[in-house]
C-alpha cells in the first residue's frame, strides 16, 4: 500500500494533534443520530424504515480521506466593522519553530477582493499557517473541503484542490463567521478534510520533519523567492525531481545492493 505522509515542522504536533483518517473521528452528532436510529428501530420492532443514519451520501463523505486538526490554540477577535480582526496565539516560541507567523490575512482590497464569501462573513480572509508538509505518491491530488458537518460554526475553510507538487505546505484559509466577539479555536479542533482524488487506498503516516523534509523546506525558500512572480511550474518540476525522481534512483540502488548480497 502506498503512503501519504504528513510531516510536521514543529516537533511534537504529530504526537498530540496528528492528522487522522476521517473515518476515525467520533462526531457527537453521528452518535446521537445512531442512538435515535436504534430507538426508532426498536419502537417499530425493526421494520424497514427511512432514517438519516442510513444515508450513504453523508457517511461516505465524512469517512473519506483525512481530517486536519488545529495544532494549537488560536483566538480571533472581531470588532463589528466587518473587515478587521485581532489574533492571540500561545506565544512567539511556536512562530520560531514554524519560521513564519501563525496568523496571516488576505485583505478585502487585495487578494480577497473578488472572493465570494457569502453573507455575514468577515471580508478579510483569515489565514492560519500549519506545521504540516504533505508528501504523496506521484500523480495524487486532493480535494480540500471544510469539515462537512462541523460541531461549531465559527469559521469555514475554503474549498480547493491541493497539489503537493505545487504547494506541499498546508494552510487553513478561513471564512470567519463571527463579526463581533472573541472566539477561540482550541488545539485539536477539526479544521478541514482532505480527500484523495482517487479510489486507491493509502497508508497514513504522520510524523515529525526528518532531514530529507528539512532539506526540501530549505530549498523551497529559494524556489519561492528567486523571481518576482512565483513560478508554480518551476516549483512543481523541482518537487517532482526531489521526491519522485531521486527516490526512484535510491530505490533502484537499494534493490541492486540487495541482489548483490543475496548472491
């Protein structure tokens, strides 16, 4: 079985708040729905009947792919103007480990100007940086969606395609739905769902950065900044060379050495 690897830039996140299979999340609403289904079944003496708990459209979706949790506490405060927000984080140590601010924004007069946000949403897109870098088999892309049936309604992650060869980092781009007040996203809160665009099954590997990940991370800093406009084709080509081409050569060498020792 091929692997999908989530490697954390911040040591320890993979231990406390790892990426998990979506099927392993125990939603409270799903448990309540299951209990209601059982109660109705008993009342009807197990005769055939329709119930939401039997809906494949809901549970096939919620059990597919991976859930990305919030790695640390973040508090967002809005003042009612519909544009600005303030953020509180656990401290500067995490930013030092991550090597970037934990919280960023796309302002309504810049990148977010024409993004459809819907009513009663902050006009500024709240961007939360995560420590995750994703390493996937060649040719696999993901559909990144908001948690389909969340148990909170403070925010909603934007929908998009994640192609790790173009951008191997994972960030949360949020529609913020509270225009006035102070609200915390606690560490461990499900933030988004990643669905592989294939029926193939994968082994999930969730770990800290290793030396190979760090080398790519360092190289990528140059690839992202060597020209005025970021060239995604160049980054894609270098990612494929680093993770796919080099690994194929390494695998062939290991296989060759193994054959020699067998002789």
